[in-house]
């Protein structure tokens, strides 16, 4: 099943096959491809930063939290890789488009091409927004895990105090029983 972006690219290719060579537009497209590559690199760096941040948290927390965050990291890493793969495919399509445009004259269809490029740009902006939403989810999940670890630490401290008190009571009972047995005999 083709995505909206893939469908737009297929429609765009069909329109371009009808056009004649135009060298003037190639320079503008080359700049756009470089912009897309830059955004792809920025997205990948941000995704790596998010994953490293989650990894640091897992090293600080208790074993269960490590397992939970590792599962979370793996799931999000797969999602990010899927998104980056889509962006990489888009960049490849744009590279092929640039090569085609070097050999095509499309002066009569510039308006239609600009509209389609705007649609691709909108799709890329939507992709970036989804990555921003993913980052917020990662931040929220990290905050939840940290809160749970803090709550668990508090409960462990309460359990430690209770254990010490119960041990002291048992020791006092044993000492009392021992003294009572000594006095009785």
C-alpha cells in the first residue's frame, strides 16, 4: 500500500515523463535536495541523542527499570529507523528527480512542479512534526520511569526501616525469653 508521499512521487514522475529538458530548474532542485539531506542528518542526530539519553537513564536505575527502558528504547529505535528509512527513500527519489531534470525541458510546467514540491515539503514537515511528537513521548516516558524508580526507592526505604524494627523486636523477645529462662532455672 503506497503512502501519500509515495503516491505523490509516482504522480510527479508521471508528469515529469511528459515534460521536455530544462536546465534552469536543476540548480534550484539541487539546493532543495541539500536542504533535505541536512534535515535528514539533523533528524538522525536528534534520534541518536534521544536514544543515548534513554540509555543513560537505564544505567542509573534498578534492574527492572533497565529492562523496561531497554524495551522502550528498542521499540522507539525501530520506529525512528522506519521514519528515517522513509526519509532516505525520499532523498533518493529527489536525487533521481534532479538527474532527470538535468535532461528535461519543463519550462511550460514550472507552476505544476512547484506545487508538487510544496506538497513534498509539507510531507517532510509532517514527518518532522511526528519526530517532535516522538521526542515528547520519550521525555514523558522517561519522566514516568524516573517517578516510578523514586517511588520504588521510597518503598524500599520503608521496607528497610520495617525490617530493622521487626528484627529489633525479635531480638528483644529472644533476649527476654533467654533472661526469663535463666531466672526460672
